[in-house]
């Protein structure tokens, strides 16, 4: 296994657009030739678009884009800009000269930072597609991670800034990538370890609060922590069918559980999409295993590459 960059997985384009002052943004993962896809939604408060299409019993077999955005349910408007861009480029299903692309989406809640009335709109979604025409390997405060933060169980005054991360792996000809906008209620740890990376933080004492322990012991009063949701996407060149890609999306949530504590609470809308270009024959469980590895690393990067913003410390500050 070796680590690679996302642009080494052919068939995909990734673009970002953001409103730095408003504290929000969106990220698009485009597959112009169409990708077999699946999804798994585990959080209790999701904001999503076209997830029902990914059920294996339903007709559509290929999608053309996944949009990750801020703005909560308002941010779902960005997906319309992605549809417009793809249709203008004749990407999608040709229905009597009208190209109808399939665009799936999940949004996170970032309205607590920056301008609470700012959200990704149609123009921002379109611009993210335009930006995908050039390669951008940036991570941290960009795209859907622009307004992301973690450790919010006890309010924003004890939260920390996180952002967007991506990581990709290769085994022989099989390539698997992950991209994530990290916006959790819980704390972030290095995968399968006790190494704390970001989360609830006592600024006066300059030390972590450790959310799970604090909640169990009643040391802190939980606030109205509904401002969360970690959203991500797995993308691969594996040749898997729709049902298998739904399983890959499901397996990928293990990475969330390995790095985020607590995870998938009623205050989160945690969602992972999975996309495949069907180029390399591969075992589904191996793809799932590599997806977990890639998503773990992407989560760590989303915490470590973020910069302080909107009065919140980042991992580099503490």
C-alpha cells in the first residue's frame, strides 16, 4: 500500500469554492463519465439530496457528481449550480436534447461561524465545478470545510476549527480515495489511538476537555449542540456494482468511529458517499478496508491542516 494524491485516480475532478468572510463553502467531486455509487447516512440530523436514488432497488445506476457543502439545508441549493454546469457541458442522461445529470449531496451545519445567513448557493456550486478544471490539492480552510469545527458539545466558546481533508491509497492497480469535511460534535483522535488532535478545549486552562469523559462524569453542561455533521466521499477505480458501493460507504463509517468520539449522535448528520469508475476488478472487502484507511487519514488531515479562524483555535495553536 502506498499513499497517492487524489488526481492520480483517473475519472474524477475535485473543485472548491468558498465564502471566507461568511464562513461557508462547497466541494464537488465530479465524474463526467458516470460513477456507480452508494451512500450511508448514520447521523440523526442529515441534510441530503438524491440519496434515495442510490438504493440498489432504484433505477439510476450512475451518478455524475457528489456535492459536499456548508449551509445546512440552505446549502443544498449549491447542487443546482452543479447540475447547471454539468448540463451545459452535456454531461448526464440525454433526454431529447436536455442533459440531466445526477447530483447527490450532503450539507453540514456551519451557520454558527462567520455570517449565520451565509450559505452555498447555486452560483457557488457552479464556481466549484469551474474550479475543478484545474488541480487543487489544498486542504484545511477550503470548500466545504471553510466553516467546519469540532468539539461543540459544550458550545462554540470551547470548540476548535477544523476543515477539509483528503487522502488516497493504492495497492497494485487499485486506487481508493477519501475526502471529508470535518464538522463533528465530538473530539478528533488519531485513528485507533488515544492521541487527541482537536475538540472541546478549555482556552483558559489551555487543555483538552475530552468530551466523552466530561459528559459521562457530568463535569460540563451540554449546550444546544445541533450545529454539526461530518460529510465525506469515497472515490475509487474499482469495478463494483451499486449494492457493493453501498456496502463500501457503510464500511467507511468505521473510520468515523475510529477518529471521532462521540460520533453519529442525534446532533450529527454524518454521511458518506462512495463512487466507482469500474476500471479495476477488485474485492469489495479490500476496497472497504482501503476506504477506511483513506478516510481515517483524511479526517486527521482535516484537523491538522486547518488554520485558526472565526475566533476558534486550530490544532496548530494547541
